[in-house]
């Protein structure tokens, strides 16, 4: 064999036939639908632990949620006191038409209005935080009873309860989803009550906006007195709405309380 032919020869090492692996069996592949989730899956990587300010804020919201019925009643009492303080101011305006009012009486009435007004705002914020927390917890329990997760996030619910204009419509949508899951409630009866509650919420917001606009643009003494009257009406309407929300949470939607059944009237024969 020539050197050129020797370079063209290639030696290949092969396994003996008895040591070679058997061919793999052919597996039939079936097309399966793509998995879909109705809510965000709860498995996966864990989020980083919450920082101290977030934990403190969450604790405050949990405390407001646990004490929501008491906060609503306290808010109603504070709003009634604010209406009484505004009525005091209105009485002084009426008296001032005939004779001047003493400086001490005027300062005391204005101080009462400021104190009750700030207390009303603080109680309103506390009730909003508690109501958002209560709605989150109620949705979690309702979806959990059906083996599902709440499709709405905590942030979405808080934005829907806190942002003006949005908070007029979003809580109603969230509560309607809860009613579809609560099998222990007469849905038609509860839905009518909630619509009345929503109408009261819209009325309260309109009164608040009217008070702000009237107080900003009121220049004459007559319009200032009209603004005070509108504030009195707004405070009393807000107090009544707080009591209505308290009744709805503690009597109408409470899982431990007996649900009020609708009254049916029949014609006596």
C-alpha cells in the first residue's frame, strides 16, 4: 500500500452488537390545550419581605378593618357634632343681622367648627381604609369558599375605594362580584339594598362637592349662610350614610348574623 493510500484509511471504533443500546420507542404526542388561569397563580418566587413602613401601614389597615363597625358609629357621631357646630355658626349669622355678636362667642363657634371638621376628615379616612380592608377580606373569603383566588389585587381595590370619581363606581362592581359568590344571601333582596346604598353614596359625594364649590365662590353674607346650611345637610346625610353602611356590614352581610328576609304581603281572602 502506498503512503498516499495509507493516509486515506480511517480507523473507527464501534461497540459490539450486543453492547449497543436498543432504539427508543416512539411516543405518540397528543395536542393539549394551553393552560389558562382565571386568577393570578399564587405559586412562584417569593417576594422580598415588606419594609417596616409597609408593615406598619398594613397593621393600621388591619386595625381599621377589625374596628370598622365602631369607626362608622364614631364617624356618625362626629358628623352630627360637626353639623351642630355649623348650626351654631348659622345662628350667629342670623343674630348678627340684628345686633353684633361678641368676639368670644365667634371664636368659640369657629373653634368648634374647625375641631369637628378635622375630626370628620380623620374619621372619613379611617372608615375608607377599614371599608377597603373589609372588602378585600370579604372577597378573599367568598372566592375561597368556591376554591378560587380573588382576580383583583389589593392595590386595585384600594385605588377603587380611595381615588375620587373612581370610588363612586368601583366598590359597587366589587360588591356585585361578592354577591354572585355568596350562596347564603337572597341576592335580589340584597342587590336592591345595595343599590339604595350606592344612591346614598352618590348623594353624599354630590353634597360634598356642592359645599366646596359654594364656599369657594360665596362672597355675600347671604350665600355664605346658604353654604353653611348646605354643610349642615351634608354632615347629616354623611352621618346617615355611615349608619347605613354600619347596618349593611353588621346585619345584612355579616356571616354570623341572621340575614333579614324580605317581607311578602299576601291578600287575605
